C-alpha cells in the first residue's frame, strides 16, 4: 500500500497514550507499556497495519472478556536449550517479548535455543521482538500462526493463516543497523486488507479472492468469506504450513481454521501460537570474525550496480531510515486511525496528544 499520509504525532506521546488507554482498561502497567512499545515500534518502522491502528481492537477484546489481564505464565523446560510457554491468554506483546527474551537467555548459555508459546493473542509486528534479540547479540527467527486467511494450494477456502516470519541478525558494529526480514507468507499481510477496508480503499486484484475463489478488489469481499493469495503460489502455501507446524503443532496452540478470527469472533480467545529460535553469534564465531564476514557481505551488496531506476539495499535498511524520519518528525496517522484513537481518549477521559506539526 502507499505510504501513510496524515497528521504526525510524537512517537513518545503516542506510546504514552497507548499505555494510558490500556491501564484505563485494567491492564497492568508493565503489560500496557510493553504493548504500547510494540505498537508504536511497528509504526516507527512503517508497519502501520500492525501499529496503533490495532489499539482499539485490543481494547474491544479486553472489554469482551477475551483477554486475561492477570495471566500466570507457565513454563516447561524439558531440555537445556528449549522451553514451552503457556501464555494463559495474555495480551500478545508481553507474551511474545517473554518468549524472545527466554530464547536469548538460553542461547547466551547454550549457544542456540528454541522457545514455543501457546494461548497467545495478536502481538503486533514480530520484527520488533527479533530486533530486540539482535540487540543482545543473537540471530533470531520468529514465526507465528494466525487465523485462517489463505487457501491451501489448489483450494478456494481459507485454511491456513498468513503466518508471518521475522528474522534479524545483529549488524557488523554496534552503530550499524541489523539485517531484518519481516514478511507474511501471503501476497500481502491481512492487516493491509483490514486497513484498506477501514479506509474505504480498493485492493490490488492479485491480493485476494472472494468466497468463490475469484480475484477481487473489494477488501470486504476478501475479509468476508474470501481468502488472501499465498506468496509465490505453492511456495507460500508450503512456507505457511511449515510455520503452522512450528508455531501450532509444537506449542499446542490451535491450528488453521480452528484459530478464530478476532475481528468477527467474540465468543472465545484466539489461542494462536508462536515459535522463536535464537543463536548467540559469539558461540559460533568471534565478534571480530562475525563483524568482518557480515561487513564484507553487506559491502558487496551495496557495491553491486543497480538496475536502471532501482536501488539496492539490505533488508531492514529502509525501515531504519523510516524510523529515523518518524522519530524526528512524528508518526503519521491516517484519518480513520486518528478518529479511532481520539474516540478512545474521549471514552476514558484523557487528553489525546497534540500533533507534532
């Protein structure tokens, strides 16, 4: 989708507002701050579909009693480098961060670690947790399963989720940005279609099909009985199935069509799953060797001649340029999202931040 345009607001002010809105709905201060951090971090890097536009929906799920505001995390560890988390229907961001931090903790002593989690809710963008692991010297790979949105290859009915994956590797120096890969296994994230429906915008015909399996430009037709197309055809389907096995089968979460779509199911919790692997780079190579090898790879990438009218950059560099711009000039909010946030502020009786413009 096109770059978000609209009124800009300080990232710090938005984060404080989101935390305040959540605590006003009985979320603990710690969980509110983590959730606000995850949402605004997504906005800072340009992932607006997974940023503060999700706050209102989180609050609706809380009000419906479908999120546990006093979760008791239950950990199982049957081998030195693995752990399993039952997140007890916690808000997604605190649980995802706990899983990532446990993986880092184990990797720092074992070299490599794997953590799976179940009884999760939506956790914003996975990349923020992978980047958090990279900042602590770990290469991280994180995946999660999501409500059914994508057909099996050859099918027309949604069965698998858009099942995203995020990967992050520490940059060669403390001052350089990490390498970050963050993508859905569908042609586009379902959040882009949800946002288009909110804004009353059409979607590209290659993004999704309607309930009859026919390509559609109507986001409502895609969301109501339709399906999102898999990325790369059969390859996207295979990757989504791989993630379903890692995130749901290993963790014990619900899978495929058994994961309720939280935007239209108000009867039961989501119970999606998550899986994260962390590799402590210093357990494989010295810090100097890692810096030299990755630095050489990135230098050669940047030295490659681009095609006419194109530029070459490593994954993650664009999002960190956007982060710098938005940190300096504010996060743009489209009119629909701004109106939703202002309504939340009015309902709980707190002031919405002034614009940064």
